[in-house]
């Protein structure tokens, strides 16, 4: 099985998904050696979406250290997330874990095609916390200025 790209369901690829797919292709190229050769050959012989989906699968499987039978988040349809989660943990099969991870990605405004989902979530959290801290600092500075005027 390979990534379920929105184009598979006659949906347009969002800019967030497009960017994540492009990064996956570039990351696979950057690995060099057989990985680079494989993605280059796919890009020459297959539609871009299929090659990019392959790159995402490769990156997610490697970065999440998945077993051969475990699906990466890119395989799960967002429409199926709640149904999969409602069935409960399926242990080593990995569908439950993939659905939970996909739910977190989507809630953070990220793509299911993030090449390194855990890293993307950590970076999104750090960015959110920084923005919150800056907003608090700005509010405190405003309060201090208002206090000084009085």
C-alpha cells in the first residue's frame, strides 16, 4: 500500500500537503545512494504524485521506525480516523497509533504527508509556545506602559 493522496479521491492537493510532499522528495534525494537513485527513477517513470507518495512512505516509515506491516499516517484517510480510534488500540498492528498521530497532525494544522511527523509536531508546538510567550510579554509590556502613565 502507498500513501492515500487527495488526488486519489478526486480532491485537490492543499498547499500544506503539496509542500510536505515536496519536502519528502527532497529528503529522499538528500539521503543519497540507493534512495536518491530510486526516487529519481520514480520521478522519471511515474506521475509526480505517485513518486512523492512513495517518498512520504519511505520517510515516515524510517522516521517513525515502523514495522513492515504498520501503516504510516499517510496511509490513513482523514475520514476514517475517528472510526479507527473508536475501535481501540490494535497493538502492534499500528492502525490505532497511525490514526492518533494523524489526528494530532491535522489538529496542529499540519499535513498527513509530513516526512517526519513527530518532529513536525514538536516544531509546531515550539512555535505555538513561542507565539504565546511573545503575546504574554507584549501584554505585560502594555500593562506596564499603562501603569507608568497613571
